[in-house]
C-alpha cells in the first residue's frame, strides 16, 4: 500500500518506510491510500498531479523522486 500526503504532495511506500518519512505525523484526514503499483504509476504520471507537484518520497521511493533544479535559481519575491 502507498500513502499520499496531500499537504506535502509526497507518495510514500508502506512496504519500505524510512524514519525520515515521518508517516505517523501525516494527519489521517490529509491522506490518500493507493493499493496497487499500477495505481501509483497512474497517479504520478497524471499531468494534473505532476503540475500540482506530486512526487515520490526521496527516502522510500527514490526512483519516483524528482528534484526541480530550476527552483534553486528562482527568486521568492
């Protein structure tokens, strides 16, 4: 099973959680459950979710984690 943190927009793999994931601190009202690997693939490949900024967790799903290098150079005015 996979858990989507709707606040931080991160998908966590419950079969290999890392301490850094802090899954227990995710509010139960702000979680979405995905039960299949195909469902995770469809969720993360959906252009709407990509635009919203959803990505895999860098600790438990590094193959789905993408860091936007352009964000380093953008000013936060």
